[in-house]
């Protein structure tokens, strides 16, 4: 009985998986007008949890972006975070170039979701020394339009910042407000 159920589940997944994948992967095409380019301005406010002995702190970011090719977008993002601990502290200001893959289709939440990667410098100040780090920022999130006729969206972004210096890597969860013009 278990073997039949398992085989049925595998067969069903092979039947439905291709249509599900088609729904998640929009056709690659050049964004030829402003509506397809989707220029936007975003504000992110979140809580960032560093490793080591530092306490969680606030993370603030501002971003400008557009979509040169559907479903890929590019943005420039500046951010600031500050962390304190009993014996140490860290202030980090970053400037990132981010690339994202935007899912599509008709599946709620997923149709407005994305995965991405940010790269760039971060100026770090701590009790152990100051310096510039190269950071990598894998992230995932979604932007849900507030209303169909309004150019605002509200979303969530989760990211993991990895620093090339010996400073704390962080996990951040942020609320995202975007204006699409």
C-alpha cells in the first residue's frame, strides 16, 4: 500500500511539476518600455542578528532599481546597521549592487517573490579596528502590491550578510516599502 501511494505521488509530481515550473519562470525578454522596466525606490527597515557576542540591532536601507530584462532586476542599495555587545561593537555602512530573479505566474505570494545576490563594499567600525570589507548578501523576499492602481508595495526581505573581514556576519529580516514609478 505504501509503495503504491509513493509511486502515485511520484507520478503525480512528474505530471504537475512541468506546469508548476512554467508558472514560476517568466519568458526572458528585454524590457522595452517603462512599465516592463519597473523602476522603483525602496525603503527597508529591519532587525539584524549578528553572530558573536553582539546584540541584534536595527538595519536601515534605501534602494533604487529597475528591470532591464524580464525577469531579472538590478538595484543599488545603501545600508546602515549598528550592533553593541558587552565588550565589542560594530557599525557597518554598505553600498551594494544587487541582482534579482523575479518569479512570476499566478501563484499567490510566489508571483511577487524574488531571490537575489548583492555584492559590494562595507565600511566597518569596531572596537577592534576599522576597515573596508567586501560583502556578499544572498537574499529572498516578496513585494505585494497594496492596491492594483497604486504604485506602492509592501514586502519582506530576508538576507544573510557575509563579510570578508573578521567581523560579524548577520541574518536580517526587513519590512520593505517600495514605490514603483
